[in-house]
C-alpha cells in the first residue's frame, strides 16, 4: 500500500486489521467515515486516523472501563 490519501475497502482492511465484512457494514451504517463513489467505497486516510483516535478516547473514558480487568495495570 502506498501513501495514497484515499483507501479502498480492501486497503482499509489491511490498514485497520479488521474484516472486510465488518468494515463494509460500518461504512453502510456510517460508523466509519466513508464516501461512496459509484458503487465503491473510499476512505480518507486522514479522516480514518482521526476517527481511530476518537474511538480510543471514547473507549478510555467510558464508565464501563473503570471496572475492567486492567485495573492496576500500567499504561
């Protein structure tokens, strides 16, 4: 994969290490930032990076994680 700004679905699969079907569903439902060109999905690498960082922050701050198994673990 080169340094292209726009990623195909298959390139995003490799980039995020998620399954193709999961990412396809996420694109369809708007869970992941995506654009549809004709019948193909395209993903802006910069938007994906920003989205990934926002997912980490929302996970780290969620109340459910205050009682998870990582209590006392160093980060």
